[in-house]
């Protein structure tokens, strides 16, 4: 078992000092709320450029825009009782949508014509509940599900056509009831040649980590709140040595302890608590005049400016997910058709009429 040290974030904020950002004044972004989206719960989000965004949610629906959300095209990959909790897009035409549930409801669909037609690529067994999916730039996909007994429920596709059960992809067996959370499609992530998975519902919340060309995931114990309905809800790998995790307990009253952690080498550091109540559903990290941590849940959405160590509440709306394409396109989606984009204030050396 890997040993780690748990410390407070405020005692070791060396990253900002190393890049001389500690003196940068935080200019909080704003949200531009869209009012033209179908009024339902939207959960999955996949921005692939400034103009192209894919969304997925309840009622078996996927929404697709190629003009920055000014207009939408809707499609239905399968039956209308499916919940598409995650969507991952390659470009304006290609995307994968993941539905969740037991009894064969967990499925992966693919389109290569902008949602005009969808084909089912994978259907899980009746005892398998898949939570989230992610893709690497070379087309490799990993799908993480709740464990069954002492067996992981993980699926891998090397290039999108063949989907393989990868039950032995982790160096250790799962803990009792160990699985993930399908609240934002953020429990598995690929970034900078690193795969990361966050787990929950067990006695210890753990991270599964693998290099882009590695064979098996190693297991890292974390200090995140753990137990039934608690654990890691979202992950963000910076590289193979550093990552962020967000989570907590589904029951707001049972949240005791920090909900947002940073890992560097062999040490976990707790970040200041965000101005949100309950488990943190989503997590995205962007670089814009320093590093920003974006998170959300049914009590709202918030942004943390790491160099100045300040939180900014962005909205009180019920927001299940935030996903970004670098810092040029960040989308917040949630209940009752909520959708909003992040608008940055102009940087000092840019024209004030520039678009962001």
C-alpha cells in the first residue's frame, strides 16, 4: 500500500511562488447564462473548441451546437428513458455518449455525423453500472463502473471500435462496495499522458493512476471523506506526479472534513473550502492569469484563484458539471436547462474589446 502524507494546502503553496504569480490580483470571471436550451437536467458536457459544444442528460437527449450555443440540434442515441451522464467529443462530428444504470442500461453510443445517427458501441452486462468515460487524443477510451464483489467493472477501447472488459487493469482488488459517481462524468480523466480515476462508497476513497502507455493502474489511498455515498466525485490530473480530487458526502449534513485536495509526489494538501454546500460534483483546472480551480454542485458553482488563494461564487443555480476546452471555452450545465459559459475579464496587455 502506498503511503502518503496529508497536510494543509496553505502551508505549502510553492507552485504559485515558483512561477511568480503570488502578486497577481485575481480578476474573477463571470457566467454568461444561455436561455435557449431544453428545460431539463443536463449533466454531460464536452466543449471541443470555442464554438463547438456537446451536452447530454436525461430523457435520452444529446444537444450539439457549433455556434457557441446560439442554436442547438437535439438527437436521441437510444430510448428516451436513458440518462446520458457523460459525453466525450472528438470534434464537431464525432462524439461518444454514455448512459448509466443496471440491467443493461449502461451503454456507449457513437456518432460520426454530428448526431444525425448514433450506433451503440458497447452494452454492459446486467450487473454492471458504468459511471464515466474519457478519451485520450489518440482515441483510447476508458470507462469506469462500480465494482461487483471483488471484481472491477472497467472497460477499455484502444481506438473506439473494440471494447474490452478490463477487470484486471488495476494493481489491487476493489474494496467492498467501491465504485464511482455518475454525477458529472468526471470520475475518470486523461490529461498530459496520465489516466486518473476517483473512487467512492468504500471505507477509503482511492485514486487509480496510470501513465498513458502504462499497463495497469496503481492505487493511491486519499484523505477524502469516505464511506457509503461519500468519496471522490471528480479528478483532474496535472501530470503523472500531480493531481486534484474533489468530492465529499452526498448528504450535506454529513460532510466533515475537506472536499478538495491537491496531490504532489507523495503528499496530499487540502485546499481552502469552497463556498458550496454538499459534495463537489465536478472539477476542472484552467490556466488564465494563474491557475483556476472550477467546481460545482446543486448549491452552485465557484472558482478558486490559486495564486491569490481566493474563492469566487459564480452562481447559486443547480449546476452538476463544469467542463473546459483549455481556457477558451468553459461550460457549466445543470438542472432546468441551466447552461452558462465562463467569461474572463481582459488581461492587462490585451485590447479591452477582445473576445474571450
